[in-house]
């Protein structure tokens, strides 16, 4: 029987899949692949908001009933999947929809957000773009000049999902004052100091600490990356170790400097140096 549902709402290319599979080593934790539960609840909220049947009844009674519907639906969903005590539900949307999640759960939500040097996030996108020269990409169009250079591709990713939207949501989280209510974990720190960072996570979640095997991480979460296209790589490394930055190599110093300048607020908040 599921006792607690936690959330992971991380930047793309920032180790969210690695963390889910690490947490999944704990026999008390069911860690999800990319989850669609937020979309289910979001759809229900739209119908609750606009449906005349709900508008025609007592507003406070309907609000109470809708909250119970969402909470019981969320727990019912996972009780049908697992008998473990805890669930870590992974969706990039939970952070920005923190207030809605608090309404659903009826308590302060616990949300983990993995972050990474944005230069390496964009470099990872560029690396995945280059992996598939045999496939036509919607990032590149020579007839219009779209995405024909590294700076252009970085600009495209910065203005669209998943990277641009995730960064925009993150900036809004801090603007709205949620930053101190979410646990931020730097991918680089998780790789360098895994014991320390996992201890931070368990203390934040307020559940017993489990000692993980960082040298033998099995792929527990399963996702069909064909659904997400060339940039939906959810396959993890089996060993957690520092990942060398390839930002200069893949983007060039000029583009790295551009990213730093455009997102200085991010680099300042998370302590990434120029």
C-alpha cells in the first residue's frame, strides 16, 4: 500500500533518469519513468473548472470533492501498479504546478529537481542531434536556414520544449518564491559525492536512508525512446561517475559564453562558474 507520493521535476539532460533508477534500488520505493499522472489530473481540472454540472452545485462542496477525487485517483493509480510504500513520480511539470500538487495531496509536496550546468545541457542536446545523420531532423532546414549552425540550434532549444520550457519554468519557480521549498540536486554533485547527495535526498523526503550501489545501477525504468524522438534518450550508465564536460568541444567557447550571459541568474543561483 502506497503511503507517500513524492515528485521529481528536473531539467532535461540533467540526470533525472539516473536518479530514478538509483532510487529504485530501494525496495520501499517505486520510481517511475516519465509519468503522465499530471496530465490526467490536469485534464480532470479542466473539466471540473468548465463543467456546468460542477458550476451548478455548491462551490466549496465541489472543491472538497474534487480534491478527494484527485488524491484518491493518484493513490489508486499507484496502488494498482505497486505495493511499495513510496512512489517518486517523475514529471517536468510538477515544479511549476507545485500549488496544484499541494492542493491534490492536501499537504506540502516534496519535489526533487535535478539541475546541471546549462552549457552541458545544450551540449548534450547537440551531441544527440549529431548522433543521427541518417535521419532528417525538424531542428534543421537548409531551405529556410533554420538550425544550420550551432548557435542557431542552441537558440531553438532555448525557445522550445523540452529545454527552453524547463528553464522558463525554473525561473518562474524562483520568481514565485518556491525555490526554497524544492530540493535542488546538481548532477555534477551527485556524480562526485553520491553518498552525501543521496543522504540529502532522504533527509528531505523524511524516509529511512538506504545505502545504494553506485557501481551497479540497473535500468529499472523503461521508456520507448522512439516516442520522444532523437532527444529522448533515457538509457542510463550502469556506474555513477563524474562526466567530463564537452560544452567547449561541442558548442564552442563563443556559444558557451552566450549561454552564460543569457542565463546568468541560473549560474548565480546554482554556483556554476564562468
